[in-house]
C-alpha cells in the first residue's frame, strides 16, 4: 500500500453469501486475503472472480457489489486521503437487514466487530 492511501476496510470477514455494496468507490482497491469473492460494477457488462491474494481496483463510479462465494476476508484501500466512497453497506447472508459500515455521514463503524459473523 502506498503511503498516500487510506485504509477503508481492514480484514473485514464476510460470511458465505453476504454482500458488500460500495457506492461511488471509484479508485478503491479491494484485496482478498482468503476466500473467494465475486465483484459486479454498475455499467460494466463483466463480472469478476477475485481469488485469495488478488486485488481489484474499482474503475468506475456508481455501485459495486462484492459477494462472498465462501467465507472471505477482504481489505479495501482508497488513493484518496479525504473521503473514499459515499457509502459502504454489508448485507449478511440471507438477511434483510444491513449494517452501514461507512454511512453517508462519514462516521466510520469499526469493522472488526463483524468478524463474528
């Protein structure tokens, strides 16, 4: 990680089938520590499978959806030191309620608490 990058999510453990929605996260880099994820970006006709140890940079604005195909651990960094994404929301597998990880107010919720999921 370059010195000018901001850590947005650090070791977020996602349960199988859970999804992470990132709004306006262009430029963010997602790195899969372990597990497998599927990434879909708004206005991109392709989907991407990211294996453990691989990274993916969001290359457009709008919404991106990161889905854990099995239990996965993900980091996210942003090249911007001020702000990063408008909103980051985690949907637990099979749940209808979500957890606001990076609400629009800018108040960041500690992600390590989600490791028990």
